[in-house]
């Protein structure tokens, strides 16, 4: 049922006046005059819809306080969004129906109209706003059902009236996750501090506010075996991962219970970083690369630097040639100028570790969207300068001072953001990465330790140069060109 009340334009009122007054042409109202039409209709969710999880049965219902967006076209061919908030008296049929009263200004007769539920998923032009879906889920059923269980109906106005009894159709799949530690087959869901689900360029960051026994996550529909689905589970600074290649369809309007066995990644920091517009994610190693008495390893901590060099122990490397890589002489005092960069990550057996390219470093520092900011200079423990990289989805600890100079908007000084060991541990547990000012090497001399930091990329430049990141008290520059026999630090990543 629908009911329409029309508020007449000034032109219509003019016709109804006393004849001797008359109406001039100038008094006639043009299209877009501000005529308001109020139309009522009853929207439904359909008997087969079962993805809004207000309970374990998967029953999808309307709830008081939720909002419906109605997007229509006006007589100026503009799209207009209006939002209606549901109350208890609007809801009927055990929550499967709701009556809404919608005011529309100058609706274009018989034009397209769209109902979007919840309204938070709708842009002003009726397209979908996925930003909140990607970034604001907290893993609870209540938040998902009220804010992210996206349903839509597209139709046309009947004249200037809303269509009768439109039925909204769900557009997302809902996943209910539990996560096990593959090392001991024990459930670890309650320990997870961030759950990330990635399919192609779609990345869903889910941050719980309390310990949870399950994670409810809404995702775009995924066809059967349509590329890898990567699930990352952060437990403080530790990172667990599961990649799924074979699976059934995760269809719109479905409810899918999923138990994932995730494996801890040795040597990984839990923060995730996009490195290109395609959405490829990487995580960083727990510290700079070292070669100690012939053994390749990561530094024990992100802030560790050796500060010296010997023929058997170093953490500052030349941009090696393929031949030198083959002989394993990475602590040498001279180097060739081949265009072949060493694949340092091949020496780390726990995963497929790589060196970022020039464009990937630039994307991390200059381009990606990060919830807090991309980076800031910092001084840890009163001993170690460097730069903190904030992951794409980062929640700063409440009891730790918020860093200033984010993305160096105010070029904070080298000592501007000072953190104690306890404070840094909390930031690291939230996924932050620290690049210490490890200095540089000429021959056997290591210089500027705690004054400057240079990190190799995998990208050669012209002549005998190669690109690297430069951090010091004055600048943070992700595309510095250095000679290949300049000693630089290496920080590996894995995808």
C-alpha cells in the first residue's frame, strides 16, 4: 500500500485565485520549483533473505533506529538522496516489513528510484560506499547487521509515487569466522587483535573492541575458486596467515560458517601495507637483515643496528651483483656494478621474503591511504632515531602520545616523537614498523649511525646507481639514488 500527499506549486495556486487577479507568465513556476511530494510505501526483505544475522538462524529483519536511503532523480536530472529512520511503529510482519514516509522535492515522473539499506552504505548518487565495509567492521553480529548488511531495490517511480511493496535483495555474503592455530590445533579467535580478509583488491580490516569467540565479516560476493582468499590474523605483533585457493561460492545473501587454520609467520610484524593501487599487501620483517658468522637472520628487534662492520658480521650491504650473491660474500669491502640486484630474501628460508622496489617504497611513503597516517619521525628510548611506518589500518594505543608530523606535514624534528620501551611495545603490537637510522658504509667504515638511515630498493637507476630510501633529521625521501657500492641497510617484506 502507498499513500501520496502532494503540495501544490505556486502556479497551481495562482490558477485557483480570484479571476481579476490573474497570473502573469513571470509568476508561473518553472521545473525545479521546490514542489514536495510525500509518498508512503512498505518495503520488505523477502521470505528467503537470510544474511542479516541478528541471531544464529540467520534471520534478517528491520530494527528500530536503522536508516533507509532513498535515491531518486529530480526534474533537473539530479540524483537526490534522502534518509528515513525506522521506529518501532514502522516495523511489521515480524520485522520483515517496514513502512516508510519519504519526502521528495521535484521528483522526475517515472524515473529510476533506489532503496539502499542501511543508508550508511549509500553515496549521494546511489552508488555503494564500501569504505566503511573495508575499514569499520568490528567483527560483531550487532555492528554488521545494523551497518554493513547491504540490501537494495532498484525500480521506477509510478508517476511521482514510490513503487508499491518493493523487496530489498541482499548484496553481500556474511562470514562467521573461528580461527585455529595450526601449530597446536587450539582455537585462537579470542586472542585476535585484528582480522584481515583479502580477495583481489578488496581488503576488509576487522578490528575487535573486546575479545571475541567469533568474527562476523561482510564481504562482496565471491565466485567458486575465484582467486586466492588470504586471511591474516594479528595477535599483537605476531602475524598468522591462511591462504585459501579452493572453496565454494560465497554468494550474496548467504551465511557461511568458516573455521580457518592459520600458521604463524616467523619473523613477521603484524602490520599490513598496500604497495600498489592493485591492493597487494605486504608485511615487514621483525628487524633489519643481518649476516652473522655466515648465518642470515633478522635482527631480534626492529630498532636493532650493529653499528659496526666486520668481514663476518654486518647489517649494511652493497647493492650486490649476481656473482657476489652466488659466492655469499655479502660483507665484502668492494663490489662490482652489475645491474642484477641480489635477492637477499632467498637466504631466509621462513617464507618468500623480498626487497621492495622503488615504486613500492614510494607508494608506502607517499600514496597509500592509511587510517592514522603513513609515517612519522621518532626517537625510541632516548637512544635510537628513525621513522615509524603506520600500517594501512592502524589504531593508536589510547595511553600512548599521538605522534606529530604525520606524513611530515609539519616536518617534526628528529627528536619530536619520543617513546619509551613500554610505549613502543604497544605501538608495535598494533602493527607499527620502525626503520632505524642504521647509518651507511664506505668500505669497512660504518658512518652516521643514529644520524641517517638508507634502505635499498630492488630497482637499479642509470649508470652504476640504485634507488634507496633516505631518512635523516632533515628529510624522509623514499627515492634517493646512490652508487651500488655504497653500503645500505636492507629491510625485507613478504606478501
